[in-house]
C-alpha cells in the first residue's frame, strides 16, 4: 500500500505552508514518494517562482539587466530556509546557479530549478531522501517517456530509501539535459511515479477541496464532487473545467490507481476521488462545464439526403484545412459543422468558398455559439434529464440551438447563444444539481 503524494505551488508558497505539508506527510507513513512543485503565490498579487524563472530567462536571453529578478528568487528561497531553520545550505546551490546565469542558459534547465530547489528544501525539512527527477524520469529525444528505464530507476530509488522527495515538472533526455514538461507538469510527474510503483493512491494537494461541480465564477458556492470517473473528468476537462494537467490521468488510469484531490489548508475535507469504479452519485448529474467561442457552418442543399457521400465530402473539406470538428448535427437536407472559432480564424473564407463550390450548397456561418456540457455517469438509461434541461432553459427563454448526446450517454451538450452562456450554466446547476 504505497502512496504518491504531490503538492502544488500554493501548498509550498511559504514557511507556514511547508509546516502544513510536513504535518500531512508525516501523518501517514504510506506516503512513500513526495512530489513538489516550485514555491507558488503567497497571495493574489504575488508571483510564482516558475514565472520569475521564465522572466529571468527572457532577461538573460535579450541581455536585459536581471539583478532585481534574481534577487527576488534568491530571497524567497533563503527566506523559507531561514524561517524554518532548515539544515540545508541552499545558499550554496543558489550561488552555483548564479554563476551559471548567462545568455545561453537553456530555458528548460533554468526554469526547472524552481522545483529542484523547492524539493531539496522540503526533503531536508522532512528528513527524507532527495532524488533528482532527472535520474528517474527518462525521455527519448522525441519527447516520449522511456517507460521501461523510468520504471527501473523509480523502483530502485524506492527500494533503496524509506521515503523520497522528488521535484516535479521535469526529467532528462538520454544525454542528461533537462526536459521540462508543459505548465502544471508536476501533476504528470506524480502520476508517472504512481504508475511506476503501482501505488494504491495518488494524492494531489492544492488549495481547493476537490473538483467543483461548476465554475464558481458563474455559480454561487458550487459543491465539491466527491467521486468522479476518469471518463467524466475527461468530458468536463475537455469542456473547460481546469482541474489537473491533461496528461495526468492516463498513467494512473492504466492501473486503476485512484487520484484523490485534497486541500492542504483543509486536510480534513475528503476532497474528490477520481477512479474507474465510483459509488452511485448523489445526483444524476456530476458536473457542468462549458466554453464560448464556437462557430456553426450551416450547410443546406435541396435533396441532399439523396446524395450518398455528401456528408463525407463536406467533412473532408474541413480536414483539408486541418480543422478539428466538435459536432455535426444533421437535418434531412442540411447539416451543421460546429468548430471552435480559433480553429478557423485564418481559413474561414477559403473554407466557405470550397464548401459552396464543391458541394453546390448554401452555406452560412453562425458565430457567437457557446457549448455547455452536462456530465454524469448517472444519466445513462435514465429518462427525464433532457426534459429538465428544456424546462429550465424554457423558463428562462433561452433558445437551444443544438443538442447532442454521445452513445455512452455520459454527457449532453447544449449549444446556445454566447450571451446566454452564464445564465445557462447557473440555471442548469440550480435545477440539476443544487436542488437535487
Ligand atoms: N511550477 C510549474 C508551473 O507553475 C509546474 C507545476 O507547478 O506543476 O507550471
């Protein structure tokens, strides 16, 4: 029963946060691997160490004076060490790094020093062994993970030590140079490590008590979801709910390792469990998410239904321009193709011209479309959800422009005008989740 536990930047922003992390980690000896992000924001106005390092790199690259930024980084690390009286001469590492600062310092290396130094501080504070991520996570030159070698390294490190602290966010290429993951990548580090040791649980600690059932900027005090399947999470994330780095799920899902999202500031809250088999949910709908800025290409041609291959021909024109398609609602003699506006920014004119010419169809483009996803494993084979959606939106005089449900019946997508977006999310939350 081994647990991998990852702490995000807000859990590591100050000496006070470090103390909370220590209490959490030491309260359960099963926490075998501790993954650290870099020092995060102490308050809204503060800047993350990772952001400072990116700025520092830009200053170096363009030969702009960088002393002020370097001083900010230096004093933040030193401040945490001194406040906690940690027995690790971080000054030496900082001085070494300072000597390395020059115009050509690789960005990946410099930015990864945030996690590197933060995790070393944490290891010393906990009294655990520190293992560099560059000796564990091995990447091929094409950016794919060398799974075999990584697993071998991780297993060895775990067998040699009782507990280890590992920096998140990076690994190494075969020549030993640092490979930085994309932003938020410490989530992925934790997930890969959990996979390597076949952990019984992957804990991911942040500053919220789990995934909220809707965006709190649109809905007043949405509840936290207690259990959600990987598939539900994917639907909600795809539709805009920002929870974990999108590559986090795959390594743990493969082995059915649950992820538990927890709040460092309220460790008593159970948070959200993400796993394959979830208990029946309290509400039929698990969560609601959505996005604005979609366009609908409406294509109409008399007797289109008699032309075999018409839809294929139409869609191949979108493929030609590399446009990814979200939905294709169809009528008898018409169909629509819904795409993200960003996908067709540069090619809309050409697309319409080709569609008209090659299909001999009338084409009009409708903008300002928003999509809202109602997601819930409890919806499958259940009647009445659509009725409730229509009733709710009907009462608010919100016009439904599109309705789509996938074969898994895990989600219902509703297309509305962008101006109705906020009201759609909040009224659906009230009728489908809050009042149930
Ligand atoms: N510190 C990095 C970032 O801010 C990676 C992480 O926190 O996961 O993106």
